[in-house]
C-alpha cells in the first residue's frame, strides 16, 4: 500500500521506465526543475475491457502518495487520542492507491475528455441504483471511446465522498429514515464532502503534460479543485445517467448543493 517496492523489482521497473517518482507539478524525478517526489506511478500496464460490447485496450497507471510505512506509524502516534476523524483523514491521505486509465492517443488530442470518478463500491461493483455512479462510470468509458482518446481517473479513497464504506452503509440507514445524503454524513460527525482531488491533478499534469482537459462532471467544485492543483480545465461537460425512482431524492440533494443537474 505504500511507495516501497522490493529493491530488485524496483530497479528493474525503473530501468524499464515503468515506475516513476513524480512531484506536485507533474514532473518526473530527474527532469529539470523537478521538486521532491510526491507520487509513485506505475505503468503503463495493458488492461483490456469491454465497452459497449467491444473489446478495448486501456493503459493503466496505478499511483500512490510516496509515504513510507514508518512515516505512517509515526503520524498515527501523533493523532490525538480518540480523534477518529484525524485518523480517518490520515489513512485516506496516505493509503489510497488510485488509478488513471488512458484510452487512445491522448498526446495527439488538444483537450482530452477526462472523467474523475470517485470510488463507489455499491454503485460501481454491486450495481446499486441508490446513486448514479455505476452508470456514470460506464458512460464515461463509452464517451471516451467514441472520442477516440481520453482518461478516467478512479479515486479509490473517495467512497461516500470520503467517509469510507462502513460509514456510508450507516448513512444509507439514516437516509432511509428521512435524511438526505449530506445530512446523513453530518449526523455521524463527518464532513458533507471531504474529497481531495490534489492527486488527480498531479497525475493528469504528469500524463497530459499540462494540456487542458474537458471534464465530464456535474460538480463545479471538482473543476475548481483541479485548477487549484494546476490542471487547466477548458470545459465541463454534464454527465446525467442512471436516473431512477431509487435515486431522485439523492440527485435532488446534489442539485441543492450546486451540482448542474436538471429537474428530474
């Protein structure tokens, strides 16, 4: 889960150009002007998958913050006793292995189509209709393939807008009792949305070399976060899919928090 790799394997991956240390500006270690390493990035790794019934070949780049086990242990000891929120944030910052999935020649694309997708086990994997996440992910791949090139960045530490799967399960019970998705988070003493898109901005700057992107999102805060991280966004493109009687209230709550969603 951390940035270490067995020395002999690491040296081989570095020789082959398959393991890179990247700074906060997206520069690879050793490049002129590169700062302290921030992410470890593996890849490309061939990853075939089906999109609309046809096999497509993606390039997979897993990436993780360069935090050694000893540093995490030291930081954990510094978390105030009983402060569960501080410990949750510590784990979220240091242990999430995220992914960038590239399709086609993004280098030849003026402003590649990009989806930053927050992990949703219930929607992406279980096929739950309580949210629109699974259909959004599927549609994102479809649109990127239609364009001929693009990127999906999958943020694995963003479950429940950052609260984790267990807390998210509790919020579902609270939602069934009448709270909306944001109220349920705060009822647990957790933030409405604690997601951090810094790492997404860094991996895009590394892979796209500063190109502006067209961002598939209904959330204006996502654009703002990426731009704060130095990743230019030329355009945002709404992505409305997976609407059902099971998630209309959920989507209405998101619209009430500024998401660009129509009346559903």
